[in-house]
């Protein structure tokens, strides 16, 4: 015969564990902190994209200036005399209209030889998706002469983010002076 002791089946009212309310609070706090972390990461990522975009533009401007001053003549010039390098900002609605590579570039570097302009395909750059050239820019074409350090079309290019986060817009500016200083 089997005997069952009643002490084995008793339920203690002081069981250790979490209540449903405590679990809901913990998951709510975790969700809120996760959302703050995701928003901060998106903002940081957008900021880094903006910084990289303006640095790429400044690098192209510096490369054009350097090539013009050192009179580096690309092979597309052939026997024609090198006159200079030109950086064009290509965008719709009021930007430089004579871009050679308008389908896949937001800005490009061209070489001017013997009065003709040639596109250098290595130097056609497209901006990241949520970044665009702003209409408040004062110049869309910069010409670096091979014979002097002067710049034709001195001014500024304004790059602005179009972030999916409401109210989060960043702006970066590249400035080129008439004497060729790029900031």
C-alpha cells in the first residue's frame, strides 16, 4: 500500500518569483532604453555619413587643386596643353547645368585641355542616399588653373541631410576661396 504524505503537496504562500507587473515594468524599461539606443545610433550614423560626404568633396577639391598646381596632365589630354581642372557640383534644380556625368554623380572632376573639357570617370562621386546638395550653395563649379593658384567660381557648397527622424537635419559646408584655400 502506498501512502502519500500531505506535507509533500502543500503550496507555500511565500514562493519566490516575479509577478506579472514586475515583468511588464522590466520589459517596458528595456524597450524604452532600446529605442533610445537605436535613435542615438541612427543619429550617429547620419552624422558620420555627413562628415564623410563633405570630406570626400573637400578631397576632390584638394586633388583638383593639387593636380593643377603640379600640372599633372592626364592621358586624355594627349598632346593638348593642360589648362586646369574643374570640379562641378551636379544636382537638379539650379545647380551646375553642364555636368558631363549627370546620371550617376553628384559632383565630378574634369580636366580642361586645349579648350576642351574631359570627364575623369574615377572622379565622379555620388552622395549617400539621405544626403543632398543644398540650394543655398553659392558656387557649383570650381576651376583650378594650371598656370596660377587662382580659383574660378570661388564660393561654398552646402551639403544637407534628409534624415528620416523628424526635425533632425544636419548641414556641412565646404568653402573654396579665390586664392585656392579649401575649408
